[in-house]
């Protein structure tokens, strides 16, 4: 079991993965225009932004999929819990149905047999 305490040398990037179903595009535009500056402030970068999605298995039907990479889980959590993002969150809630997860990545790729 790995040590839960991480230093800068062994911290791993973390991904925020969002599945967004926009039902008020005008209102959601307010959220979408303000969010990148906050993401950037916390070291995040967009790696997927509503591109083509192919469901390979199961019944998941994602709408607008967004993936944002942060330097580590602490930065992702700081972004999500920040006062700035706290002001935007209600706009997203009012204008879209959304599901968000945060996942820590691997420090090194792993080949599995």
C-alpha cells in the first residue's frame, strides 16, 4: 500500500472528469466563459473539451465530456473548493445536469499482462 502523504517529488496529476448535459445554453455560456481563468489559477489544463465520444461498452450516454488535468489532487480540490469556483457552481447547476469525478493518475504508466 502506498504512502498517502505525498511530496512535490511524488505527487501525481489528477483529472477532473465531467459529463455535462446543458439545458440552458445562454446561462451555461456565463459559466463556460468564466471557468478557464479559475482552472488556470489552480494549475489546471483542459485535455478534452466536448469532443467526439464513442461508447464502447455499457449504457453510459455522455453528453458533453470535459477532462481537466491538475498537477495533483490537492490542486484539483483547491480549485473545486475555491471561493471563485464556488460562485460559478450554482450557474452550472442551474443551466445543466452534471456529473463530476476526480481521479488521481499513475505516476508512471503500468503495463499489465
